[in-house]
């Protein structure tokens, strides 16, 4: 897992109503969920208002729960898509 506070480049692999899944390979063998509330500083109605499948995005690791194999991710304090 990346250390909390680090920023990583990933690719959006799936968009759902509640958030987006981002793949961080080959740097990390990790796919993470970025919740819709963490996509940007302002409220969005749909994830597709901010990103779409295939976009490269920079996301910040908020926390890691190694026991559960999960981490928290946000784009709110990271600049937008890396297109």
C-alpha cells in the first residue's frame, strides 16, 4: 500500500453512482474506490460530471487499513485529471 498522504497516478477503470474505481498498477497492485464525496471540493450530482472511464487521475491516499486490505482515497486536495 502507498503511505498515507502520498499522491499516486491511476486510471479510472469503472464509474458507479457512488464513486469511481482507480487502478494503480504497475506501481501498486491495487484498485481503490474513490467515493463520490471525495472526487472534488464541491458537491457533484454524478461521478461522470468529474471523471469518465479511462481518465488518468492523481489521487491522495488518506489512510490505510492493512488488516482489511483497504485504503481511503481522495481527489479533493489534488489537482484535476492528468489528461
